[in-house]
């Protein structure tokens, strides 16, 4: 991972509402190696709801989103600081390795 | 299986498969053949994922009886006048043109498990290395005495989408203010646990929009309780007070018979009369699963919980409504989720792709009224040989209107994502 990006992220997030330990989890997850095939398999669960043209239909597009933002969002659903029962349940079933693989996969999509 | 790690189990399965079928993916030989019966929620997804993830290394054939697929999901919204018929009907063209799936329109009548071939009604024979069955349900018409396939032309079930759905819509639209509907709900297990209750909500919604203030709907239920009962009951009270009456078996005492010509349903308690009857009988796995002898006493097919492989035949995967998938309800979302696990294992078998521990999920949304959506869902994993839920959620009774509106909007996004995930 690009060091500059990480430090930028740490900078920006100290001023945001993320809990402190979430920041360090994001950084930890970014450091994990992730298997591309695993990311692709896990992502197939998400595609039932998130597709690439779901503009304006109640479910945001996550393809091509920033890797750190994806990790932070999944962690926020996981610790229930972000509302939405569906996403809380989805994220609740993910470990660090899964979150890392998913964020890498979706950030690399268009 | 609990003594083995997942990796060991996967390896053991891989070895077993290789020993059985003698290398499918030997260089220079024909491509491995994967055949899927049923192009619905499970089958279309399986076809698309096997084709997409094998990148041309596998020959994929989808056998589907109909030229187009009308989704049961959102068919209640069509009945309620919220969606039109075209918007719930999909073509197989993109699966063929963009994913290279061979789409064969015909009825699969026979599986020869020893010869690994499948026969169509027109006599065509198709060989497979791995077979996916996703035939959905068949209806056991005479589980409601007096009901039959012919009677369904007068009193539609509309539990398989297509002409039946259109027939029910026509009959609903023809009702006059003061005419009544009687629904006979199905016994467990059946496809879409909240489906009958969403349907009466949408019927009541239609009456409301047409100013049919004197029409009522009676549900005669063989079950003492139903999915999202508290949410539905509160929603009916709020949007359609006095319109919908649900009658449990402790009250009606049992559904004895129906006469579609007189529009009557006889129960232990009383005879109920409706201008329109909607009879939803007991269900079983699609006929082809019975013919292949993959069905147990429940009328559905047992599967291995971390792969969706039939417990009877390791070359066959059974997904969707036809399977017994532990804690997962019979839903389109479940079928789609199971298809991805099956596709992964099929590619593991035939081209040695990597496999990972199975994850499953489901959410069922229901529309109760305008901008009033509710949902129930769960995550699942294979635990001690069964598909078990690892977390679940359900909409709250005291949610504010904004949350209900968002939930309804989510369901629109899901429908869009789901049908793209099936058909490309
Ligand atoms: C009113 C209603 C509302 C619903 N709402 C929802 C919802 O909101 N969300 C949700 O997730 N689920 C919903 N469902 C459930 C969902 O429709 C089913 O669970 C889902 O379709 C099951 O998928 P499947 O692949 O098992 O079967 P199906 O989708 O029924 O597909 C089976 C296909 O196989 C074909 N076929 C069968 N046998 C053969 C054969 N021998 N040869 C060739 N072709 C064959 C059929 O023509 C059919 O196209 C609803 C169901 C109903 C009835």
C-alpha cells in the first residue's frame, strides 16, 4: 500500500468521527495480503444488491470506491456506528481478512 | 466431517471427484461440460457464474422450458399495480451473447445418472460432467381437495409466475366494489414464506387505489403463525383497516375442500365464499428432481451443506427451492446465493479452481403499502453439516416512516441487482 495514501488517510480521519481503534483496524487491514480469488468469491455475495448501474435506486454503487473508504464503511456497519440492518448483518459475518479482500476487489473495479 | 478441516475436506472431495470421473480437464480433451436445468433464480445465476468464472474453459448449457422468465419476486407488486408485467419479465439473450451459455429451450424429462446424460422431451440427449438442478417447485394440487391443474384456470395459484400471474391480475381487475377474495395459504415448507401476506397487502392496495371500500380479503391458513406476522398485521391495520382477515387453523379447524365453480372453501367451522379464490397448495421439488431420485421423504433434496452437492450423487448439485437448505428459506435470494457456492465447487471439480468456505445470505423484503417496506434476513454458514444462520435481523414494529421508505427503496435496488446477477 502506498505510504502517502495511508498517512493522508490517518490525517483525514483524525478529524472525522471514526473511533480511534477503527483507524488502526483500517491500517491493519490495509497491510494484510489478500487473495484475489477469495476477494472475487466474497464479492459475489455483494453483487446480489450492489451492481454497477444501481444509480439512484436505494443501494449505493461500491465498485470503484476508495479502498480505505470501503474498509471504514464495513467496519462502521460491523460495530453498528452506521445504521442499516442488512449491512450490519453482512459486515458482521466478515473478519479482517475478508474485509481486506473485498475492499481490494471493489476498489479495483470500474 | 467435523473431524476434518475444511481444507482437508475440499481436498478429499477433489480427489474423490477426480477418481470418479477420470480427469475432466485433461489437455487436448473436450472442455468439461456443465449442464443446468432450470433458468430461474438459482439456475440462471449458476449458469452465469460458471461461464463467467471459467473464462471459456467450460462448456455451459442451460436447459429452460420457457423462452422468457417472469420473476415471482415483485409479481405481487404487479398484482397491486405498482410494477408492470414487462418489468418483471427477462430474456436469456445476454447469457447467450455475452457469456457464451448455450441456452436450450425444452423440458428436461429424464436424468441418466450412470450415463451422465440428460434427456429432453423432444428426444435430445445432452451429456454432462456436472449437473445443476434448479427446477423450483411443483404444486401438489390435490393437497387441497377439489383443487386441480384445471381448477387453477378458474382459481389461480399464481405461485409459479407467468400466465398464472396474468390470470390472477385479470381476475383481480375484474372485481367490483363489494366483491370478496378468499386465499387459501400453503402449508410449510413453501417458496417465499412472506409471499402470501405480501400478496394480500398488494390486493388490498389495489382495492384502495380503485376506491373499492366494501371489498374484503380472507386468508384461510393451515399454519398457526406466519413470517413477519406482527409487521404485516400492524401494516394491514394502518393501511387497510377492516379489509384483511387472517383465520388461523385453531379457528377454522381445517380446510376440507374447495369448489372453484361455486367459489367456496369449506372448513370445519364454516363455508367461505369469494368472487375470486386464490388457492396456493402444498409444494414439492420440481419433477426432474423426483425422476432423478434425489428427493427424500420431505419431497425436497438433501444437499451437502458446504457445497450444495446432492447427498445422493456427487456429480449433481441441487439448488434453490428444490433443495433442503437447512435454515435458509426458499427464496430467490437464497437460490442465487446457493448458486454461487455450487458454481465455485463445480469449477473446483472440473478445472481445479480454488474453493473457499461456503457463505450464504438472504434478505426477503415485502411491500405492505406505499413507501412501507419491511425486511427479514440472515447470514448463513455450514456448521456441523447443516446450513445454519450466524446472524439475523428483522424490521422493527416501531420504525419511523423514513426507515420503511428506505427499506422499500432498497428492495428496488435489490431487484435490479438480483436480475442483473442472474441474466447479466
Ligand atoms: C408471490 C411470490 C413472491 C416472491 N417474492 C420473493 C421475493 O421478494 N424475494 C425472493 O428472494 N424470493 C421471492 N419469491 C421466491 C422465489 O421466486 C423462488 O424462491 C425462486 O424463484 C426459486 O428459484 P429456483 O431457481 O429454485 O426456481 P425458479 O425460479 O422457479 O426457476 C425454475 C425454472 O426451471 C424451469 N424448469 C423446471 N423444471 C424444468 C425442466 N424439467 N426442464 C426445463 N426447465 C425446467 C422453470 O420453467 C423455471 O424457469 C417469491 C415467490 C412467490 C411465489
